C-alpha cells in the first residue's frame, strides 16, 4: 500500500503543478486576481505532495520492501541502515525523484518566503517553475516510475554498488542536486522577469539570495564529491577532469558569474540583459550536466546507473526549456532598458572582467567535455580529452581570474583612479612577489603554473582582507565579511592545489609483513595482514604504524573489502592527516610469496583544497544571511512608515 | 561614452572573448586529445610510439601476469580478433578482472608494448564504457574454453 500511496502522491503533485502553471498563465493574461491569489497555496501543496512521495520511497528502502522493483534491484536487507536510507537516490529512478522533489520544494519555498518580488513577476516565476517541473514529472511517471511492483517477490535484493556504500552517498548527491535544481529558481526568475519586463535592481535583490543558496550547495557538493572520489577511488587524485566532474563544474562556473553580475544589477542597475542570459545558461548547464551523467554518453570513472534511452528524454526537455528561454530572451532583450554606464577602472569593470573570464573558462570546459561527441558524430572517430587539455586551456585563465579577484573588491563603483588602486594593492603585490622569490629560491621542480598559483594565492590571501582596511569592523556589513571569507577560501584552496601538484611524494612497493616503507619523513612499519569483518563485507586489513620524523606513532589500517551481495572488491585507503599534509596508504593484492602491493603518498597541504571549498561556501552563507537580514529590515521599515502615514 | 555605446562595447568584448575561447580550445585540442584504439586498430594503423592514446578491449582470460617486482602487471587486451600486450605499474582497480572490459590511457613504447598510465575498469557491474559497446563481451571466455578443450 505504501508504494501505491507514494505513486498517488506523485500523480497528485504533478496535477497540482499543472494547475499551478495554468493559474499563473491564465491569471496573468486575463488579469484574474482570484487565480493569482490561488497560485501560492497550490505551489505549497504540490511541494508537500512531492515531498511525501519521496519520504515514502525512503520508507520503502528503510523497510527493505522487496516487492518494490527499485528496492529489490538496488538494496539488500543486511545493509547498514545509513546505506538503505542513502541508497534511495543511489539509482536512476530514486535520483530523478530527488530531483523533482527538490524542484517542487523550491517552488513551494518561493511561494512561502518570497516577499520582495513584484507580484506579477512572482506569479510568472511560479508559472515558469511549474512549467519546467512538469517535464520532469512526465519523465518520472512515464518512463521511470520508482514505485513499480515486482512479482514474484524475491527473497532478498541485489544490493547497492559497494563503491557507493560510503557516508559520502548520504551527503554528496543531495547537496549537488540542491545546487543544480536551485538554479532552476534563478531560471524561473529570469523567465518571469522577461515575461513581465520587470528587470531592475529590485528584481536582482529578490533573486540574489536564491542564486547564493544554490551556489552554496553546489560549492559544498563539488567539494564533498572531490574528497569522496579522492579517498574512495584510491588513486590519490582529487580532480580528474572527468565528464561527470565537469558536469558539476560547469553550472558552478555559470552560477559564480551570475552571482557577481546580479550584484552589479542590484547595486548599479547595470548588466541587465547579461544577467538574464546567465540565469538561463546556469540552469541549462545543470540540465546538460544531468543529461551527461544520466545518459552515460561519455565514458566516466564516476558513472552509475546510466541509461542512454532515458538520457534522450532529458535531452528533449533540455531542448524545449533552453530553446524556449533563449527565444524569449531574443524577443525581449530589445525591450530590456539599458543599464547605467561605468568606467573601465571601476568595480563594475572588474566584475565584467570576472564574468568574461568565467564565461571563457566555462566555454573551454564545455568544448573539451563535448568535443569527443562532436568528433564522433562528424568523423566517427573516438577520442578522449583529459587533464592535459583542461589544465593547459583553463589554468592560465583561472590565475588571471584570481588576480582580478584580488583587485576588484578594492575598486569603487562607477569610476576609480588607477593610481589609488596601485596604492591599495601594493602590499598584496609585494607579498606575492616575496612568495614567488622564496619559492624559486627554496624549492625545486615546481611547474610555472603551480609557482604562479602559489605566489598569487599568498597575495590574494592578504588582498582579500584589504576591504576591511580603515573601516569600522563592527559596522562593516555581514555580506562584506562573506565576500572576504569566500575570496580568502579561494586563496586557501589554491595553495592546496599548487602544493599537491608540486610536492606530492609517492612510493609503490610489494612489501612483506615486517618491512619498512619510507616516504619523505614518514616511516611506515608493515606489521601484519589480518582478516576483519563488517556488517555486509569481509576484508583483509594491513596493520601498519606510521611515524613522521621522531613524532608520535600512529596506527593505520588500509583494507581490501569483499562484498558478499555483489561479489566485488573495493579498497579502502587509510588516511592520516597532519597540519602540514596527508598520508595516503592503499593496500593492493597479495601474491604467493606473501608480498602485498602497498602504495603510499605523502601529500603536503592537500586538505587545504577542501578547507578552501568549505570557506568559499561559508562566505556565501554569510553573504546570504547578511542580504536576507538587510532586506527584511528594509521591508519592516517601509511597512512601519506606511503604517504611520 | 553613451550608455548605448557602452553596451555595444560590452557585447563586442563578450564576442571576442568567446571566439578567443573557441580558438584556444581548437588549438589545445589538436595536441591534447587522445584517440581511441582497439587492438585491431593498432594492428591496422599503428600510432607513433610515445603518443598518448586510449586503448580499450577485454582482458584475456589467464593473461594477467605479475612481474618480479610485485607491482607491475602485464596482460593481454583483445577484441575478439587481435591481441595487444599491456604493461601497468600500480595497484589495479577494484573491478579489473580477467574476461572483463578495460579502458587504458597510455602510450606504445618502441617495442610495441602498451604502457598504461591509468586503468579505467568499470565501477558498476552493469556499466560498460561507451567505447566498448561494439566489442563482443564474451569473446575472451570462448577463446580460452576452446584452448582448454
């Protein structure tokens, strides 16, 4: 009965979404106030029903109800509870239901909390949000019903892919989806504003917290995904320029550009058409990303549960929504008034440079990711594009972008004097130069890109705090602190990336118990191999001690796990984190002479990459809270003034 | 500068940037893209030694051999008709087993051996890398069966 209830809730939510769209479209056209008044409750109701449907699917997974096909195919009764729960979205149907749920909840949140947007634009936005949700409801109900029953009922399920049995599964996909789908709100806002021709600072101020919210989730999702792949794949790498990774990076690049251009629109009423365009592009990138991941059209190391036929459904949705939004943009862009102008050396000028650079990087990643498909379609030849291309093409531009990031916040809006900029930026430039000098003098073997990146990061770390210079710290707005922390986070991550690529040391040996392995200042003592057992796996575990110089003796236990249900093996790397880096140990196979493959990396400062990502997201959170609070205060003040009058 | 002119300048700037990106991408892709070969492709048209390519096929049953150093494996990748000897130093991926598909990035050495830098075995029992779609997944097993008989 639970599965049927879930399906009914899903159908009801779809019907309410249709109603939401009709109410909005007819209400705006016929100017029917009763229709317009009804759209908010309808949006909230569809959010509730789709969430109910998703909760029921989670319940089915938790209860291991094997009469439901999806559960039987992707779960097993002996699995730990956390993975039963997270396994709900570790498959195609479940992850699409998660997508639709987030989209429906986003619509409900707009209806509940959006108070600053002009009423007609809000209605148009809700109608647009309903229109894009409809396609995904159709997709789910027609071709990917997650509640389908199975008969005869199997005794047990087929289990979840062992590589997915990790706490990362509980966190990474939902976070990323909140980000992907959160961008649909920006898309709907842009479409709504184009329909009602209401593009200006007020609109930008209303849209900004939503963009920030989606961007924070994307940042966290990418950071978590990078760390998960880093320790789970056992390859010691944190970014492979894999199509699935690029699929999450592209919306992030577009959202980052949007975040900065929406600020120009909100503060200075500039970049109107460009901001609308970016909002459309950002969600388009989310959908393209989902299409690439779900269709399996590109070979990936992170591909799970792919299905080419279902991919083409997403492609069709993509064409309809992006094509529609672009057509609307082309029709309406002429009627969007020109914004205020500004000089080249100004805050706006720096933000335009930021946007151009981000767009170019986005284009380079996009071309590189889809190039194999284009070539195969034209010539039939198969090829792959990997790190050499992406590093070469995007690396220098990313450094330029970081340099702009150091200078931009020090400029005044509208017009500034190049000389005063030089004054303000002189200390960061000196710091960067000193860092460069020290690196050249005291290290060897660093690539030019890493060298410049590390030096630039030192300068940016200082420059990011420069906006606080001579300001009253207590009266500085919260969102300014947000910007400072986010920009500082970029510097932190950059140090981690440059250090990882330059100073990593690696040893690969076949070792017997009793052997010692040294890498950098680490001494590893291989003591024994022992069998251990977990809830649904057995493993061979290497007992080792590790010592850094004359420091404390640490115990580490890399494992090779065998999963009974899927008859597959995974290796569990052992990680040891010190303040100055991370020791990474992987156990391979043993041979007849009792020798075991052991791979050891010492990666100086590598955790800074993910700490940086967290700082960037934290900065975004502060900016969002600061903006929301200020918007609330302004609204209260206005209401108070109106009441007094 | 009037607002209208400024808008024109911005549009031009954006166009120049995007065209620049396209040209940069085209230039970088010329050298950096690596082509996909099956063992038959290599036999038919041998790529130059040292050029990065991607090799795909099935790991032949009974062909995985470990070298004396304990960390290098040699194995044969085949596509039903032709075989290619591959050497890889490192820990093999979790689902790398005989008789299943593999995609390897690397280059040919002067002797015609493929030196793999990364091995991409599938992660999911049901996932087949797209390059391997056209290859007979059971070819390797049948061959060894006939050898045994």
